C-alpha cells in the first residue's frame, strides 16, 4: 500500500511539472510566433489571390527576373515565385530567426533541386539591407503582405521607401510592387461593446466619478492609435451611422507619394451622418489591388483572415465639442443630417484619425477646424494625468463599466458592515488591474482598506479619487504588487511589536509609510472608523480576490495571490472571503473558427505546399479571449462541471490561524455572522458551506427573496441595489435561453432563478456534485492541482474541436456570478482537442480533465 501511495505521489508530481512545462512552452511559442500567422495561412482565398497575382506579373517579363519577398514568414510567396521558369532569384527576407528556420525547412521539403538553389533566405530587416552586400542584384518584383488592420502599422511605408531606393529596380526599369495599391474606407458606428471598453460611464457603486475622465489608451496615446475587431463577431453587434466612405488611395508603385506619406501628412474629411445614434468609433478597412482583376478586401463581410481597425471616439476635445448639446460629459449623440469633421494623420508606420468637430444640421455653417486644433496624442499615458485625464487599458475600462458585478459585490460589503459593531473590520482587495472598490469599501466604513496599485497611473488616479470622494488618506494602503503585500505583512526577524510600527491591516498606522496613498486628509463623511473601535477588539477582514482575468482564464499568478492572502489573513481571527468558492464549467464544441486559429488545417489551404508539418509545432492548445456567444460553433455536449476551488480552504485552514473560542468559530465561515443576522437570517432551510465542518451551517429563508429585490434600509440610493433597475426588466427570453442551453449536466438549473446578467441565486448544498462526475483528487493534490474523470453525453453529432470553459464565482451561498454571460465583461477560454474526435448523439465520452495552477487540459477516452 505504501508503494502504491508513493507511486501516486510521483505521478501527480510529474503531472504537475508536465503541465507547467507545457504551459511555459506554449507561452514561449506565442511569444516567438504571432497567432495571426495560422489564420492567415488558413485563408485559402487570400493565398490563391496572391498566387494568381504573382504568377501573372512574373509571366509578363520576357527575361529572367529576381523577386524579393519582404516579410516572407513561412515562405509561401517565395515558394510560388521560385517555381516560375523565368524567375532566377528569390530573396526571402525575414527579421525573425525562428521564421527563417521554418522557411528553410519548408523550402527543403517542397522544392526540387533546380528550384531550391534559386531561393536565398536573409535573416534581416529589409531596411538594413544594401546591394551588393546582402543581395547581388536589384529585384524586378517586390511582393509583400506587411500590413496590419490599419494598413500602415507593420511599417509598409518606410519599408517600401527604402526598397525603391536600394533593393528594387526603378520605374524606368519596370520594377514593381505587389500589391499595386491600397484603397482605404471608413464608417462611423455605434457599439455598446466598443463604448464600454473605451469610455468609463462615471458611476462606480455609490462613488460619483463623473468629473474624472477615464478612458482607454486607444486613440489617446501614440502607441495605441487604434484597436482591432472583427465587426461581424462584435458582441452585441454594431450600428452604422454613416455610409461607407472611400477616403484615401495609396499607390505602392509611386515612390514620390510613398516618400511624402512616410514623412507625414495631415488631411481633413467630412463624414455625413445618416442615422441617429451615439458616435462610438470610426471603423476602417481597406482593399488591395494585387494585379489585373485580382483584389482582396479586409471588410468584415469578406470572411477573410482580417479584422478591422477601430478608431475610438473619446478624446477630451471631441467630448468638449459635444457635451454642450445634452449637458452630459460622455454624451456623444449625433443625428441624421449632422456632419463630423475627421482629422486624418499618416506618418511612417502610423495612421491616426480623430473626430475634431460636429456640425449640427440646425446650426449655421461652420468652418472646418484648423490643423492646429488637432487633438494631441501623448506618447506616454502619464502625460495625460497632468490634464486630469486617466488612460487605462481597454480591458480595465470595460471592467470598470461592469456595474452589475460591482453593485453585487458592493451590496455584499454593505450588508456585512451594516449592523452596529464593536470590532475592527478591514477590507483587502487582491485586484487584477485597476479597481476603485477599495474606495467604495472605505466609504461604507471599513476601517482600513488595502489594494494593489499596479503602476503609477493607477496610483495617481486612486489618489485623485480619494480626494474627490473626501476620504481619509490614512485609511488606505496601496502596494505596487504582490511582493509589496509580502514585504508589508511578513517581515522576517520582527515580532508583533516591531511590526506595529510598519503597520499591518487591522491596525491603525502611526504615520505615513511608503506605498500608502496620500490624499487631502479630509475627514470621510460616511462610515465609522477604527478610532471609535476598542483597541482590544477582535480584528476581522473581508478579503476580495480577482480570480478570472478579462480574457477568460484564471489569473496567471492566482496561486501566489492566495499565498499572499494567507499572510494577510494570519493577523485576523475572523475573515470573509469573496468569492469563497469557484466552479469551473466546460462544454465540448465543434468550431472551424477555433481550428483556423490553432493550426494550419491542411496542405490544401497552403496551395498544396507542405507547411503545416513544420509550422504547427508552434501551435498552442490554450486560447483565451473567445466570446462564445459570437463564436461560430456547434455545441456537442451539455455544459458540465470540471473543478471546484474552495478559496476559504485554500487561504484559511482553521489550524493555521490563531485559536478561536468555540462559540465564535462560526465567524470564520465564508459568510460573516453580520450578514447572517440581517434580513436573510430567518429560520428555514439549512445550507452547509463548502469546506467547513458539519457544525458550521448557514440558515437561509425558505422563501428566499433575491437580494436585488430586498428593500433598501441603509439610506443608500437605489443605484446601490445588487442588480440595477434596468436588469430587473431584462427580456425574460434571455434568462430562459441560459437555463435551457447551459443547464449543467447532472446539476440542472431548471429550478434556479437565473437572471440575464449571469447572477444566479438558489438554495443549494454546494457540496453536491454532478452525478456523472467522479473525483480522483488525492490528499497530496491541492485545490490548484486536480485531476477529474468525467462522463459526458454527446447531444449533437460532429467532431470535437475544443473544450470551452468558464467560471461561476460564488459570492455568497445564495449568490453567484457566471462569467459566461454576455452582459458581463468577461470573455471565455478554450483548450483544443489533441486530435479530431468524431462523435454521434448518445455517445458517452470519458474525459480526463486536469488543472495545474492556472492551466487546464483534457483528453478524451471514447
């Protein structure tokens, strides 16, 4: 028996290291090789168009010619050129040494000896090359696809300017570039999703932040002039406010024009509004004229490998121009007949477009803005801080706008602190990205609040918000990162008396310290502070941990966060964890879109050339940033539960904290006694808490009223409800669809109250598990290292492509949040199947699901 146990330990140790190594390897592959290579090489129509154009132009020459392939990648275009009889030289130029190695392998595998000697791979930036040092002669044809969604972002202008001067025969010698030219188009659009990821609405829980401009860096900083989206898969869709406008032509065979663009030009254009709506962005795409009657387009309806460039409309100048119409700072409404003035700037590798003015239909004719009025794009987001404009990443902004989630957490915090108390109650937030929840907690009356300010912009913004909200600066501790928590909470060689001078959560600081927020020092108008609490009182804490990142995976350093939490909670005798339990759910799907993202599907996509066997070794099995609601897919199974993570058990362990009197042990439960003494604490159904012994039971009302419907008796306004009024009136069809399509196998949601915002409330024993799930977790495994065998029924025939997964966050025993819901800000993640599995309706699949830290993997044993 002992030998068996040792072998089990060895197995799980090897398994843990294997998956950790696999995740590290895949992360390295993603770093070395951009993922867009796969979807581009799977775009058969694009590959065929380039093949036709290149062969047509080569065959127009009567003599032997040289072809230069700039940014050759895997070498597909060089392969095409090398097999043309009158092509004597092919110079495959690529800056990435990894891609050069792949190209060499591809050439050796696909070319006969007569052709392979024509090709020379050059690992260098083309702009650093000279004749005859790097190439023995100038090229007759230069072919390239160094374009991003905004056309200029990969440096096509400086590349071609240098090539016309150094690498390519001039126009008189009939040198030419493929593609010949590009035509650019734009359209004004409205999109709730784009608005939410770029403009903060100004309300966070009970904090009115409307006087502070918070927006994304997109369109505000030189480094991020635009973002990209495939408009046909945009969550919530979009509305066209203007017709499609052709606004620019770029002739790649005119060196003079290219030089002028590379030096920089600024132009103005007027866009006519034909539909009432909110001006959220300018969508831009282009078409490429490759050769005679050969074109490709990046428009969303063309179903190619391209996304569209999205220029967000949220600059302070545009807001200033429009706010007078409705008196709202973030009102960007436009009406049919209006005209918007757009300033377009092209220089080198950048294209910037900003809305500088709106001419209303009812107003007098106004003059176009002068170029001196062009909104400035700072090179560093910190430069905006001096203008009282705070630029965050787009995923941080969309998280800030997730009012349903924040109001739910805020009301949980409010209910915990609502009862009169004689104890010190602190708040700690291990936040992933920027969050002002620490300010909301302080306003509620928590004695000391701690959070992470990840960068100087976060710190500057938090300081500003502390001042705006009239909060006491000494009530906060802001650390830079996880190490800051460890340094603050666990200083080796010092006893408690020494630590008190450094300040620990639960204790009032004697003075300022590094990492602490500095504010105005004004007295906070709301809440009872720790100065009114007896110093002998027990210290308690509410701990909030961000478990899932915006792109749908567990945060990468979750294990480290939980270790830090143990340090943080070691000084408290009572603690409440939010969320206290996390469940991971999955569904098997068939999706051609995911296949195209993951690997080259076949040689037919790459025109019959064998590229897949050399390039697919850089494929990854893990993908994030997937929106299941817009992903083209077929659901092959019902959703099923894979893993349960008990955060209370992971971070607490009653044997690790200070001794607690027997009659107070219930205070260590996942939901505080303060909350249970509130309106919900009525005699009724017993519901055991996850990870606690049987004597720790919560009493819930049998006729439980959803928290969003409870009367507000705390004096806060209606906006503080768990769920907004808008949510309560949501279309019930959406809720019905969730309960029917995403009912968990073996754990039906039919009898649950499922709301459209993904917040589900039910009376349930969380220790229950689906009847078809068997656990093989041993005592040696931790919550973050699990191995489960799961029986899954197939509901539709097809071929298993991937397992898409999401999370349910249990905020309290009766309230949980589903990250799958499209009304919340999260995306989903997927794990690709290791092979294609054909399945039929009624098949039972034996899934082996593994969790190692933040990595999830699965295998099928049919």
